C-alpha cells in the first residue's frame, strides 16, 4: 500500500493563542511494501506525522492518500492501520492470546477463526508458546512482540510503529529491531517506523525520511543519505562518531582549513646526556620546549566551487594515516574498539576543541604523538556558511 502525504501541515494552538507549527507542508511518498524510518530529533514532528497518517490527528492543510484512496477525513478504524505505541498499551488483565484477539472481537470475527489467526500471528513474532501468560509475566521484548502481533492480526494495510524500542535495553533493542525487519519482510506490509535513534533507522529502514522543525530535510536510502547529505543538519545528525566540522575557505579551487589563522605550537626535544657519578655512568634526559607561532594553511581537497568561506565537514573515517599527508595533527586520546581505533585529535582550527578520527587498529598510535593524515575526497563536504546547504 503506497502512502502519499501532499503538503500536510499541522498547527497546534495553545491556550494563550500562540501557534506551534509541528509539521510544515510535508510532501512525501512512502513506497508500497517498504519499511520507512521517520527520523529526527525530539520535537521535529515525526510522531505528529505518524498520528496524522493513523487518523488520530487531523491536518490543518493537505491530503493523505492510501493508494488512490483519500483517507484525510477517514476515521482511524476505517483506514486499515495497525498501530504500536511506545508503551505497548497491553491490557494487563488479559492473557497474550486475549490481547492479540481483541481487535478481531471488535470486528466480530468468529471465535474459532480468531483463535487460529491469533496463533498464526503469535508464531510469526516468536511468542507462540506464551499465549496463556499475562503481560506482567513477560519481558519487555516479549511485550513488544505481543503489541506487534495484535497490530498485525487484523491484516492491516499499513503498520505504524511509534518509538517501539525506546523502553528496551541496548541488547534487547538490537534483537527486537532485527525481528521487526524480519516480520516486515515476511508480511510485505508497508511499515512506518518513528525513531530519534539514527543507528536504529539506518540499520532496518529501506528508506529514511529525516525531519527537523516539522520540515523534511532529506529522503532516501540510509547509505545514500550518509554518503551525500543535502545540508549541514543531515551531515551532523547521521554518523557515529559524528562528522567533524571546521571553518574553511575555498581558494584557488582548493578546500583550505582555517586559512591564515595563527596558532601556537609547542615543540619538545629530549636530549640524552651521560653523567659520570663516581665509577658509574648515568644516562639523564634533558627536556627543552620551544613555543612557536605559525599559520595553519592546509589544502585538504580540490573543488570546482567558487572562492568563498565555508563550513567543512570531514567524516571520521575520511582520515588516512599518511606520514607525508598535508595534515599533521596531535593525538590527545586513543580509544581502541577492536577492529578500529578512534583517535581523539586536538582540533588545529580551535585550540580548545577535539574531534574524532577512525583508523584501522593496525596503526599502533599513542597519545601525544603527532600523526600525518591525508583526506579521502569523497568524505569531505562543504556547506554554505549562511544557509547550511551543501555546496
């Protein structure tokens, strides 16, 4: 079931008559049979959008279509949706079987048929042996599966999930999101998944709709958005560790970092001296430190863009250890995470700031070292300093 939102706007009016535009002229198409993540920070309008699709909120402007059917004014029960809330909303006095069967009883499905359908859904989500238990006897992940089975049992046209994993611990969240992806693939149902967790959205979504302040920022496949962000907000929101942001300038078709800024550099030299003490020779280390002022003027990439001041973004994996590279950076801290190593680097463009670089763990880097880096051009992004748009 394809879903179209045409110029949807939702405005909330407070008691003091002040207005909040939660969703602003949203125009998107959600492909049939796909799992689409509505992603963005808290308050960006993603849950409001989901509730308008569900029919729980009415848009102030715009139209909502399920296929060719205009459902803008249709009641929630007439839209053919299954909705899973953040808190699952299970009936505590009912068994798992009764919770799953509840929607079928409302539409007067014969009991024998309802029992078969409930068992099929329970088996699908992996709780077929728990049908006689009450919700309080289940783990958080099991309760989540009951809620999904209940939403699916009446065979809805669209499945809507509102922050469904936020109440689970990290390990269970990983397992459950894999289960949601499996269930969606097996049923082929169009699914919209609301989350503020970019890792969740990127790991299971066929497409992502990234929102901020009620406005669509970018839509596409997760890796495509990560590799080609449309603006600075998208680039900063996606990625762990986050993208490294620096002031820069395009000059003579080259991307320069902190061109012309002056910094102080400490050079430490250690000299060994042999001192005779009685019959014993002792090696002593004498440390001298020199402080020099220098201009940081490094070209990290080529570009066809016109000369201008820009915001430069470099993905953490875009740095390549290279003793002859143009960037010579001080390593402040080393975080070993198995296959990769994260280096916390002193930002040469801002003495009080650090950023993160990911390198292969085969590079045995120690804190305090100065390392040379070259930069992968496809990991460098330039944004307009005023608008944040990609250049």
